[in-house]
């Protein structure tokens, strides 16, 4: 007796040898292409579709949904922490009014009237605020630390949304230059003869400042970094400040301050252009403070800049000489507040 036919034999009887071969070929093709459809990586490699998008958090175009709304400049600045860095023009040297301001243990000369305090009060920062500017700081000190304190650079991180800083004046040796202009014989050229040294130090600052700015933006990639220029010190009126600096030397010193500001402005612009080209979320912005004290220079009736202050006991200039007064810091704070609200003048790649 003949048993039931097997499944392959039944299929072959129905399809015939040629039909069976075609059916097997179709099965093999389906099996071969199943991974291409089932697995996105293979589908991406073969067809170029369904590929995952690589996103770099710092220097890449942000991925946003059609409903994403750009942050305003103020929202971007205040969504995290505010950190104030820099030198004596940021620490508040020269604007002392309290006993604590004169504490000899306060080696960085941070005072209660520094512009930082007004900026911190003008906005609500979600991550709080911190004040780390230090008198006498150079670009190297911001990187490495000064007066026994850790590096200012280490005070910023990915949660920082705003950085304010003044830096560069100590790199070019302005305190030494001013001393050379005060301690000279009348009608001598000892003041302006320092031009060669200033030019050399500015050339070095032109090399180091961009590196410092880049390190700040690397550590705080979402931050708006607002860099301040320096205010004009002198009214260019003969002996207005009673410090042996005549009109010609006042003009020369003001011109060197303007040169320094232009160096800083250029470094800031280049740094921001690099961020904008990379569609990075942060910014670098310049605050032009050169004319902030116009009509209120050292020696004026209502000065925003301290003139020469001499320590008679030590026959030396006091540190507050040629630094902003309390009113000077109020004027600087107003410039920062205005810039924070205004923004960098280009889209910020931050969304909500």
C-alpha cells in the first residue's frame, strides 16, 4: 500500500520542477533582503535612508522641532549661572566703601560696589551667580590662578549661561606705564618713550587672548561671554587730575587705551564668528566702555575714575589710583545690562 506523499513531493507535483525552482528562488531573495529592511544600519548603508543623525553638542547645528521657539538673548543669558571673571576693573578695586572692602585678607580686592552686583540684581539667574574677578589678573592668571586662588577658568562649566570679564590691561602693563608717566621730570618724554614696550606686549596679548576666550567657550559652550573694553581715563585738560600728566601724555595714554580696546574687540569678533559658523549655542560679545566716563574722567568735578592717590607713609601710589569709582561701576553695570538685553546681534542657537 502507498503511504501519503511528503510535503515537497506534493508541492512538486502541483508546481512541476520548473515552478518549484522559481518558488525556491523567490524565497531565497526574500531571505537575503530581509536584513536590509529590518535593520536600520544596513538599510542606511545600502539605500542611504533611515540613517541616524550625528549630533555634537558644542559645534553642530542644533536639531529642533518645527514648534521650537528661539530663546531671547536675555533668556539665553539667565537660563543657567552667571559668573563674573576678570581683573581689577571687574573686581571693584577703587570702589571701596565698607570695612569689608578694605579687608587686607581680600587679596583680590573684590568690593561690594563692583559692577557684578548690579548685573546680578538686574536679572534672575536660574543657576545663581558667582564673583571671581581678581585684581591684577592677566590672561595667564585666569587660566592658572592668582593670589592663592584656583584658576578663574575653572569657575565656569556647562551650566554657565553668562560670563562677564575685563582682561588685558595687566598684560600690557598699564599700571607700570601710568607710573612711568607720573614719576617723570616735567616736559620729559619718559611717558611716551614706553610706546615700544606697549606695542610688544600688545602683540603678545593678540596671541594669547583668543586662546583664553576659546577655553572659556569650550568649558561653557552655551554661555554668552561678554567682554568689556576699558574706559578712557583722562579728560585731556591740562593737569586736571593733579598727577603730573600733561595734556600731550593724557592724549597718548587715551590713545593706547583705544588701541587696547580695538585689539580686544577684534579678538572677540573673531571668536564669535567661529561660534556662529559652527552653529554653536554660545556667543562672545564686546562691550565698548571707552566713552562710558565721558565728562567724568579722572580729575573732573564728578569723577567716575579715581585720579592719583598717594600713600604718604610709603611714598607710593595707592592701588585704587586710576580705577573706577562707585559711580564708575554703576556706569559699567548699565553697559552690561544693556548688552545682556540686546544680545550679540545675530541668532543664538538656543531654543525652548
